[in-house]
């Protein structure tokens, strides 16, 4: 905490005036920021109002994805979806992008994607129009394209670790391979002199 030392009333008055002017400047800056945020929210809300009711999230299969892609052929719907997704908010860039991804994709369906579809076994998320909407929503929150892309890549990569996937793998590693033990052999029956076996009977019949 700064302690202000005044050597005379004139210096004290000048210091107080400077402090008042600084406070006024800060209030003006905050008012401008608030007005800008209000305009941004109003614009986003107006755009989101035009979003088609045919969008059903989260997507859980390729049929859902195709329906969304068909809707996004209209640029107005892509902008409306971006505005809708940007309203989900977030406490930091990573959290904002992850909220969007959780909103549009189930974890089960996310397992079918990676960023570029390399390997030929997964869908390339970057090639779909819905990815453009995610990018647009991120850009409206001042998230750079590179940061957005990095979060998407990591989120898709870690899909298998969510919903208990990591715990199931770890439990299998800790348990190790299953071992099977053979049951103990049954005790042989005790034969006395007055009892003969079936094989003895067979042998005696051949004599």
C-alpha cells in the first residue's frame, strides 16, 4: 500500500486532483468496455435467434453430422450457429472451446474424429462446416485460430480417456493377466479283495 506524504496543502490538493482524474478515466474506460460487450451480446443474441430448430445437439452419429452439415450450407445458419456457440462462454480460451465441443458432440461420437482424419480410420473434423462454426464462435471471443485448433486436437485425442475410459484401462493394467488354476485331482476309490472292477469283469469273460 502506497503511503502519500504531503509536505504542504498545495501538494496535497494536486495529488488528490490527480487521483480523481485517474478514477474518472478508469470509469470512462470501463463504460466503453461495457457498451462494447453489450453490443456484442445483442448482436450474438439476434443472430442466434435465426438458428434453425432442426439443429439437434449433441451429435451422436454420422446421420446427425450429415443433417447439421446440410443445414450449414446456408451461410446465415453458419453465422447463427457460431453466435449460439459463443454464448456458451468460458472462464478462459481452453474452457470456452471445450464447452463448445461438449455441446455439439457426445464423447462416444468424438471417438470417431481426429483433426485431419489421418490413418484412414477416423473422420477429419477440420473438413466439416461445423468446425468453421466452432472457429467462428472462438474468434468472437478473441481466441486465436491456433489456440482454438490446439484445444480441438487435444480434446479429440483424449476422447478415449473420458467417461471412465482411462480408469478402465488402468484397472486392466493393475489386475494383470488372469491366471487359472486346475482343480485338485479326485481321490481314487479304494478297492478291497471282495470287490472287482468292470475291467476285471471284462477280462474274466474273455478267458
